[in-house]
C-alpha cells in the first residue's frame, strides 16, 4: 500500500503466477476500507497484457516496471 500526503491510496501486489482473479481479494478489501481515497489497485504478475478486474482494479505484466 502506498499512501500519498493527501491520503490517496494505491495498493500493489506482486504475484509469480499468470492467473490473478482470486488475487484481488486483498485489494478489494483495501478499496472498501479506504473508500473514496482509493486511487488504484494493481496486481503485477507473469503475463503479457493489462486486464481490468473491476473499478480501479487491474492486473498488469511485471514488464511494465521496466518501461517506467
């Protein structure tokens, strides 16, 4: 979890597998807990594309880190 000075929250999880739907449980709990301060939940995993799993929740390949 990363929290900015204004209280905005981003949750990030890193997984070694290519499957992710069940991996959003913790990020969904975070989203419910901080409500409108939640900016984005992101699961970085071993896959090749970005996939949306709900409002402000995405899975993305680990390789996105090297493009930053």
